[in-house]
C-alpha cells in the first residue's frame, strides 16, 4: 500500500483550477479537495464540471468546503474574469492558481489557418496569462501565493503534427519566468509543471495506439503508464509551503523522457 504526503499548509487554502472538469484537471480538483483545500474550478464542459463537483461534495465532512464549479469559455477573457469573481466570492481570495486548461488538437502545418492558430494560442497560452492577472491582486494582498502553469514535453521532443499547440506550450516557459520576476517581490511563486504523455481517457481514446505505446516504451526511462495522479502530486507540492523557495523553474513529470 502506497501512502502519499498530506500538506497542512493546503488545509483551507483557496485554490483555482482551470480546465478542471475532465482529464488531468479533474484529478487536480479531487486531489486538492482531499487535502482540505477550498477548491474552485472552471471549464467549458458544464455537464462534466457539475457532475464532478457533486460527486466530490458527497460525503465530505460538514466543516469542509465543497468544490465550486463555474462554466466558462476561458478564451473569452470577460467570461474568465467573471468566473474568477464568482469563485472568489465562494471560496475566498485566491492563494493558488493552477493553469491547467489546454487543447492539444492535432493539425499539420498546411492545415493550420490563422483562425486555428489564434484559437490554439487563446486556450493554451493567453488564458494562462489572463487567469494569473485576474488573481494576482489576491496574492499580493496576502503577501504571497503560488501560480502553476501547465506545460508539455511535446515541444522538447520536437513532436510534429500540431505546431500551434507546441509553440504555445514552449512559450509558457517564458511566461512563467517573466511572471516569476515581476511577482516575486510580492512573495508570489510561479513555476511550470511539465507533464509527459499522460494516459487520460481522451488521450487513450484518440491518440494512444500500438505505435504510440512503442514510442512511450522507448522514450520513458520508467516504462510505466504516466497517470494524472503523478502530475497532481507535483502540483500539490508546488502549491504548498513546502516549495517556498521554488520559483521560475520547470518541474518535469514524464518518466524520464524529455
């Protein structure tokens, strides 16, 4: 039986997670709820978000805050800001932001239109900046906080077939470092959590075939499936006080592939 860390500093801490209804995001929501955090999450998928919030709320102790969900299109900055305001009212000033929302749509160079390029940047990069902008005043007032931007090893591996996505994910490293410099004076830490190929339901149903499994086996030093929980365990550490002097860094969780 494997036991994982509990972080006392996360108890009662207000945590905002984008793209939290399914996949890695849903696991992040569940893990932070289990730590006793006050969790709010945003996603475009209203049905999945509401179902997740209800399932996690069932059976919680009376003194623990149930997770709060708001449906919003994160590429609509006014809608993003409105959802953050609503969640702030429900869970309190935001102390931790997990910029998880993403869309790894496959699209080759010749098939990438200007509209498709802009759409990829909007969800994979722009939303991360404006979510950080929306919560930084809360963290400044508190004298600190943690922002975790989700990256990807795809661009490190020179993966083809989705140039807009890999470009956006590469840019997140630059975003993290610039935010870390500007916000560090307020005690706000900003890091990039960089997953490998995580075996979510979406990935398995759409992309993971025998050839992909062979690539994973060849690439990873530890030849085991990379699960969303592995990403969440690193996110918990980066959100907690245990990582108090970690900022402007990349934390790669990929089984040793990149």
